[in-house]
C-alpha cells in the first residue's frame, strides 16, 4: 500500500507535477495527511542517501584532501629549507639542515640570491662549482666556512649578517676553483666592497 | 489582492534585512581579523594597511631599538611621500646591524662598521647601525639614512638590464 503511494508520488514528480499538486490529488483520493507526509519524507530520505552514497564514490573524502594538503606542505617546506633551485642559470644546490642554529637555512638562501643579483659573475662560479652547502658549524667555526673538496662547502653563518654570508660563500667557492687562502680572503674582501654600498 | 502585495513586500524586506545583517556580520569579522592581523604584523615589522606597505624589521634585541626604526619610517611618510613610496617599493627589510664593507684580515681596516647605514646590493635590504637611544635626533638620523639607502636600492633595481622591480627576495 505504502509502496504504491511512493511509486505514485515518484511518477507524478517525473511527469512534472509539484509537491502541493500531488498532495492535493492524494488528499482527494482519500489518503490521510500523515500517510502523505510520511511517504514524502521517505522519498526525500532515500534521495539524500542516494546522493550521499554517490558523492562519496565520486569525490574523495575530507581525509584524502587533508593528507594531500599535508604532503604538499611537507614537500614545500623541504624545498624551501633545503634546496636552492634556479633553473634559468642551471643552479641546483642542496643545503644540509643546520641542527645547531637555524633549521630553515633562510640566511644562506637569501645570501645566494643577493650574490645572484649583486655579483652575477661570482654567482655563475658558485653555481658551477658548488652543489652542496653544509650549514652546520664545521671546520670554519662560528661565522665561518670551509671547502670540503668536490662540490661541497660548509657555511656556518646562520646568525650572521647576510653580507658576511655572501663573503664566506665567495671565499669557499674561490677554494673550489683551486686558489689558496690569500687569494680567497681577497675575494671575500672584494665581494664585501661590491655588495655593501655606503 | 492589496493584502497579498503587502505580505510579499514584507517578506522581501525581511529577507533583505536578514541578508544585510549577515553581510554586516561578515564585514565586521573581516575588519576585526584585519585589525588583529595588522597589530600582529606590526609587532615584528612595519605594516601600513592603507598603503599596503610592508617592511620587515630585524632588530638587534640587545643593542637596537625597533621603535625608532618605525618612527623614522612614519616621519619619512609625513615629510616626503615620494621617498616613502620608494621605500615601500624597493626595501623589504631593515636590519639593525653594523655594515661590513671589508674584511679587516685583508685590508687591515674596518670599512663601514660605524656608518649610519648601508644598502646591500642585489637585495632590498638596508642596514642601520644599532642604537638603543630613542630621542628625536636618532629618529631624524634614521629617517635620513633610510631615505638615502632606499634610493640606492631604487637605483640598483632600475638600472639593471632585466629590470624587475617587483622581484621577490623573500623566502
């Protein structure tokens, strides 16, 4: 009986009738108000259930979105903190995390960018000869650096000035070119004179 | 008929009223959020919401004074709006730090250490010599220094071959 009523309502909707019209015709046919309301409620409920079921199948759940979002943030942070990339100039440098002072390596990345615009020739040398910067306090001590051989340098200037960090980078790149301390101190001094405008 | 029209008008007015109320609540929420945001940002830097001018201030906690940097910027804004615009466009960070224009191990002398300030080429950074004093003389001095080095930054970025004034040097 109730099944027949629901079927009638569904068919009426399919033919384009509105809810008040269907309601009126059912009341005229002898159905009570409670029976009609109950039938409408059941139809609405089953429709909602149907939509919800299919929505879940089509759209990924909130959980998937959250995980995806967290993965994006995680990799962005990794990239921002530990890599310097300049595709145009073919420059790819890994910056190892400084466990002692500054995990973000903000100072070193900012200094590399200053070198790029402030002294393009030194920047070209740096990109060509260095592919790894160790930001931990090492053989250069606090506020210093050292050349480790190959394409690796150590720069421990997390709390230092950017101009000094640029000077250390240029000094260690100079060692990577094969020059000794005297020439490389002079290179550091030259870059300070170039980028610090008084 | 007349009653129906009045009834409909009443309904429309009620709807508009409720919508206006929700708009007002949203607007108030945005204003409050922006006020809190501005206050928070101004705690560590200079932010002028009217001109959207943001300048980070890295101050020397022991030997410096962030307040005089902010006061110097405000003074510059009042005295010379053109220089203020230059500052907002070409400077993104003011650092309270001694300038180091040489390596004393090479040249045997410190260049720039006791200068009132300097501009770091290739960046939008200005250094100011740290001082704890907060009298009007210091504010005036800082205002002049900031204006001078903002113009240095402007000259640098405008005279580059691949001129990109909006370049982002923040990370």
